[in-house]
C-alpha cells in the first residue's frame, strides 16, 4: 500500500496493462467530451465570473485529457492508436451517456459539474493510490481542479434556487436539471456486478465496488441537495445501467 511498484509502462504486468489502457481511454474520452459540452457556454454563461470559470474548466479538462493520453502514449503503438481515435470523436459518439447530452440550459452546466464531475473524483482517488507511478502522480493536481468544478456546479444550483432571476432561472429550473443529470451520474459507476470493477479493485485501480461507490456518492450529495431544498429522484429513476 502506497508503494509505487511500477515506474515504466514496460514493467506493468499484462493484466494490469490492459486495464490501465482501458481506464485511460474512458478517462480521456470523458475529458474531451466535456470540453465539447461546456464550449457553448464560454461566452453565454450568466455572469463574467461564470464565464471565466467556464474557461478554466475547459482548460482543466483539456489538460486532464492530455495527461490521460500521455499515459496511453507510454504504452506504445496500441496507446497511440487509441489517442488517434479519441481525438476524432465528435459530440454524441462518446462511451458514456452523460457525455453525449448537450448542455441546453445553464442549469445543465450546474448539475453536470455538481454530479458528473463528482463521480469522476471517485475514480481519480483510486488512481492516486495505485501502484503505477506515472498515473498516481498525475492525480493530486487533477483532483484539486475537479474540486473546483464540483464546488462551482453546486454554487450554480444554489444561486439559481436562492437568487432566482436576479442570477439566472429559478428553483424549478434547478430542480429540472438535477432530475436530468442525477440518473446519468449514478449510471457512471457502472453495473453492480461488474467483472472489470472486481479486477480493478484486485489490481488497486479502484477503491470500491461500483455499488459501494454509488452508495457513497448518494450519501454525499443528499445533504447538499437538502440544504438548497432540491429533491433528488429515487436512485432507480431513469437509470440505464443497473
Ligand atoms: Fe477532468
Ligand atoms: Fe471536471
């Protein structure tokens, strides 16, 4: 625990190599996809500060995608092939549903960053403790940036509820966005009986089973939504992956 066993891609044993590559492809895909989702709000966000934070988020996600691709690149030709595929992907072609939905309204930006970025943090925390040094060391900065994104998401929802049209929208719009994104965030944890997730825990690339992580997430966001009087739908509502 906490000991970095592998410093180069060549040292990584084959079963772990396969999983690191798979997880980095998913990671990079989500980073690049979210740039496409945020992009329309760079100059449409309600306040000047919001626009600046949107610009920061887009820059952060681009850097996260770059870091995941650097790790892929270390795995040689196979990794490079994946990078080429990732860079060619357009809106609607991404692996996870949450990243194929457009941010039609500003509330989408708030709920997405509050929930979907928060799910990402669960995976990054596990990478931080994994035995592959280059991956583990990329995490602290990524985690601190994600923290900014999810705090921002919550503040958008809070301001929509508390300040209403003085800021943007109203509490009904915030509620609608939460109802739209919460099920997509819960889906991101993956199937409850996932073989990949079991293997990932065994190899130290995940901390909890998908179901445990999902339960922790629900426990984390419930008081947040309570504090602004927004209702979370039931965990079974509108789910695609169970
Ligand atoms: Fe990110
Ligand atoms: Fe993020």
